[in-house]
């Protein structure tokens, strides 16, 4: 063997001597067959046995399911602890804010009670609301129901009839893009 091969193989001197002896004994003689019951291994196989003695196969150790269960349990417990801590801190802050005896808060100042002046019914002044109707230009995708919700805040069937009367409409479903609608406000 070459010296560089021996150096890289990490073989001890004893193993090297054994390999050299095996090589010297074997030569290139064929097996003579004198003892049919005895199996004699060839020198090459013996050399391989010596070389493979220190060979280790890298195998990844598999973890048992218990490791994964324990890890999951610990992670779940930590998550629950963190959530509980955050919720308790936030609920404590809310309770402090709602507690009127808390010294951190500024006390509310109530305005002085104003005197009420009651006007008798015979002298009551009637206020008349003069609200001008508003105009709206119909856009793509508008419906009469949507326009009612936009101007009045909620849908009411009485509003449909008011808008239809103000605009001279016969069918609430016949709106055209660009049409100008008069919206009577109350």
C-alpha cells in the first residue's frame, strides 16, 4: 500500500503488520483443496475485514413519540400561561380605569344645574323646519334602496314613495346612470 493511503486510513501499526503478513502468506497461490471440510478465506477478504473494523455507519437516531408529546405539552402550557398573563393584565387595567375611587384618574366635574324656563302652552312658539330637498345624481350600481339608506340611515318603504312622488317616478327599479333625483329630507 502507498504511504498516503495508510496515513489517511488511520490504521494502527499492528493492523498494518497484520495486513503485510496476510499479503505475504497469500501470494497468488490458488487453494490446494487438501482439506475439503475447511473453508479458508482469501487474503483479500481478510484485508477487507481488517480495514472495515473501524468503519462506523452514521445513522440518525429516531426520537420516541414521548419526546414530541412532551415538547408539545410544554409549548401549549407556555402559550396558555402567556395568554392568561396578558388577559389578566389587560383586565386589571380596565378595572382600574372603571374604578371611580382610583387616585390615578382625574375626577369628572359636573356642570352646575341650569334653571329651566318653562313656557306655557299658549305662548309656545312653533318652529318650522324648512329643509330644502337635496339632489343626488345616480351612479353605476346605485339602487333606490341604497340611496335611501345613504340619506336616511335605514331602509323604510315610506321613503320610497316620497322619493317617487318628488321625482314623478312610476317604477322604483327604473334608474338610469346620470339621472338627477330629488331627495326630500324631513
